């Protein structure tokens, strides 16, 4: 069947190429259906419990999607006429932000004071004409002593102020809405920067983060893919010593990528920060199939075979290994369907489909291309064989030292795996080179800007927030929160109640406490709410029937383990001390904190399944339980070495790295399969173990180091990404792939020489 199929391809190469073209055009037409999403919700499934809790909280209270504008004078504090005028003007202008529903700053803070029995509520700075020395001193005193402002909208040293713009997106076109909102804020920043060049402005918040996700993915698509394409073309032309061979490979790469993207479009899959890497990954993986076919053909041409016979020789030797390595790679990527992150599952599915398409084009289209292109014998083959033969001799003569030595090295690196810990911080997804990361790092030095958690506490009855015992519970919880080392700021309705109580008792500090009667608390709250201007009501803290309140806790920049532990600690405190009230927690930081932990757990659970499936496939393809068993250690060792090196190098495993073990398993199998396939072929031909090892090195060794070089450089290109999920994944995968070549060149042949001592005439 193989010979009939190959004969048909070589007899009608132009028909094969025309059929391929029609098929590719049909599949690629789906590219027009692709669209891009960059909001943070793409990281979570619709039934994610933390996302559902977050959405419920968003429905019950005001939205928390926001843009935070940090305002930092180059010198001195914000408490001078010029900067306060700027804050006032920018606060007023910020109301024009698309989809804005609220703007908060120190200038429009609703300052309260009593006039006999009346409660006066007005902006802390109502008119810039008021800004004399006395007014500035008053604003400074109020702002730096108001618990709801310090570390939220004003730094405690007064050197940084912030304007918080809350938006409510209609979510009809999330990408456009995010871009429109952010671009307005960016233009606002540019306008005021031109007017106040001595002031530094910084943008952060959920909208800024969503924009950064989209912007960095778009940037990667525009830069990494062209860089990778150029690198591969140059490497292939140099390593294959054949421009036409490189051209044939590039054609296969291009049609595999366009077909994959087209099928994704037809399937309704959108592009994201993860799936935008599919073309780059496919470039590297498609190269491996083509290089093995072309290298084997060049080997046959170099010994004098005709082009047709050389192609036949190559396909007979590589058809099985190419299919098996593609299938194992696809299995590795398909395990990403068990990921808790939908876009990682999309990455796995798209890459798996692309790998199998590349396999199809490599065994059908590539032979036809090679036949019609005027490729000639490579005159450097003899030199290349000499290098591989020398390496084979080294391994054969040093097998007794290489086997225990390599085993010791593998165990040593594997022992470092314990240094790794799962730690996911959404802010650290971005490189320090990015504007968003620089802004958030600066703001975190002065304000608690990046790690908010919202707690909702429900009294269980309408207007329950007016009950003194409920307010006391909220107040005690707030004080307990401020005692925790992770907490930088707490915004609670109890502080408003205490301030109003003090106001209504002549400003006496002794009355800065919770009202003692429910009707008194209700009256204070009603008077206050009736005095608040439009957009600055208490809907961000109280629900409609006033049965529940939201407490916003700003945390210092901590990792995923710490943030999930803090959540559990706080909820346990509430359950133990105030069991009559129900409580829940939610925020974007909390969702990301949980997803990293759960994703790593799910990936570790599926890794054994992937290993079993790949091992069974190898056993079936090689028709040998012994070869399948022998392949296990060389397939597991590279990932163990890679994660050991990572434990020594960094020790932090983020969302991107949690998939690398499963992802790389299918890739590293390629070297093992090709080496064992050639070794097994030689053994069945009657050669002993030493001769079979030498044959494997001579026939496939060059192709292995070429494909490894391309794969390592290909995944290393991802390191240029400013998005750490991509750059870290690229670096660790490159380390694992390189480790796989070392293991398959030094450990695997030594292992075979030491333990595969069966007589050649009885070999099966």
C-alpha cells in the first residue's frame, strides 16, 4: 500500500500539488472568520466558580472595571495650587470617558460636616478659585487623615494622587469597548502631560490590563511570526545546504499554518494571547517532519540514487516515524483540553490539528514538491556522516561511563524540581519593559493598586446594614483586616457611619464610632445619600435593598498561594466570629490566583494519561513492548531536567509553565522515535547493537540535530515576547527540547548498548 501510494504521488506530482492547493484554499478561507479577544475573562471557563462569584458581585453592586490614573509630581507633594488644579480639571474631564459611571479623586471626595442639625456634603475642592493657603491646608489635612482615601486615592506621603474611573461596558464588542475606553484615557493623559510637563502620569486598572493583554498579543503577532519565519528560512538553507529544500519546507509550513487558522475560523475559535502563538509553534513543528524527509533524501542522493529512488527511500524510512511523532505531538497538545484555561485548550486543539495537517502535507505534498524541484545531491554529506560517525564511535567506546554518568545527571537535575512553586500574579504576566507593568509597579510603591479583593457580607434582611450589630461586625472585620500583613487598605461602609456619627455630634472625636441605634444609623445614611451628587452614590458599597455591603481590601503585591490563603483565612474569621451573616469574596486578582493552582493540578493529573497513550502508540508502531519500555525514560527525563533547571533558575511556575510538561512530552518523543526506528530497522536487518547504533547516528543523527536546532531557536523566539506566559513557556520548552537531544544522543544509545543484547537473528 505504501509503495502504491508513493508511486501515485510521484507519477502525478502536479495533480497532487493542484489538489493540495484547492484543499488549502478551501480551509484557509475561514481566516476571514477569525477575530481577536484580549479581555481577562478569556482565561476562565463560563462555569469557573470564582468568575461566577465575581459576576454575581458585579450584578449586585456597581461594576469594578476601572482605569486608575496616577498623578505624580516630579518633585514635592500634590498639595499645591498647580497640582490640585490639575486633579480637579482631570477629574471633571474624566467623566467624558466612554461608558464611565463614576469618577473618584481627592478633589471630588464628598467631605461631610454638620451645621447644627443639618449635614453638609460637598466636594473637598469645589472650585479652584478657592485654592489659597488655608484651603490647601484643609484639603491636605482631610485627605491625609481620611481612612477611605489614604493608600487608595492619595499616598500617605502625599507625593502621589490617583483618579479612579469606573466604567460599565455594554459588552457588545468587548475588544472595541476596551480599546475606546483606554484610548480616551491615554489621550487624556497626553493632553494633560502637554499642559503639565513636570507631572508624571501612570495608567492602570482592569481596563488597562485588558488593553495590555490585547496589545501585547497583537505586538507578538506582528513581530515574532516574521522573525521566526526569517530565522527558519535562513537556518534551513544553511543546515540543509539546499535553498530548494528550504523552499519546499517553507511551502509546507505556510500551507499548514493558513489551513490551521482557517479551520479555527470555521470552528468559531478566536485569537488570544495564547492562540496567537500557534503560527510560531507550527513553524517549528512542521520543520521537523520536512527535515527528516529531505535529509534522508539527500543521504540517498549522496550515495548515487536517482531522485525518484531517493524520495522513495526517504519515505519508506520516514513515513512511520513522521506519522508517529506527529501523533504523539498532537496527543501532548490535546491534553491541554484538560486545562482550566479555555484559551490554552484552544492552543492545544489548534496546534494538534496543525501538526497533523503538517504531517499530511509532509507525506503527500512534500514528495511531489521535491520531485518537481531541481534538487541535486549535496556534496557535503560525506563530511556530515563523518561527524555523526565520530559521535557514534564516542558513545560506543564510552558507553560504560556514559550510562551511569547521564543517569546521575538526570537524577541530579530532577531532584531540583522541588524548588519550584506555583505562583501566579496577573501583573507579572507582563515584562518590566511594558508600559503597563512599569505603571503598576510604580503605583504599587505608593498605593495599593494591583491586588484588590472584594468581600460581600449579607445581613440576611432588607436594610440590615443599618443595624448597629451588623455595622459593628463590619467594623471589627475591617480592623482585623488592617492588622493582616498582606493588607494595605480597607474601604468599608462602617468608616462612613463612624464619620457621619462624629459629624452629627459636633465633630467630637469621641463619637467617631458606630451609631448605637438603628433608626439613628438609618437617618444618618439617608441624609448622606440624599446629599450625594449623581455618580457618587453608595451603590459601589451597598446593594439595592441595603441587605448587604461590599468591603474592598487592597493587598500588597503577593503571589497566588498567598492570595488564596488570605481569602480562606478571612472567610474563616467571618464564619467563626459572625456565623449569622453570609460572606463571599471575589476579584480579578482572586480569580487568577485560583486558576493557576487548579490548572497545575489538572495538568499533573493528565500527564500520566498522556504518557500512557504515547507509550502505547510507540509500542504499537514499533511492534515491540521492549522498544516501548526503552523509550519511557528518554521521554520522561527531558521534562524532569527542564523543570529542575527552572527550579534552580527561577522557581516560579506560572499559568504558562503549568502546561509545558504535557506540551513538550509529545515533542521530545520525536527524537526518540526516529532514533529507535532506525536502530530497530538495523537490528532487524541482522546488525548487532553497536552496528545498529552507528547506523542510527549516520542515517538520522544529522536530521535530529537540525530539527532540534530549529525547534530550540523557534521556541526561543517566544522569549522576545513581553508577555511572560509566552516567553517563559518558550524558554522552558527550548531547554527541554535541547535536553531531549542530549539524552537521545548520549544516554539512549548507551542504554541500548548495555541492555539490548538480544541476538540479531532472534530480534523482533
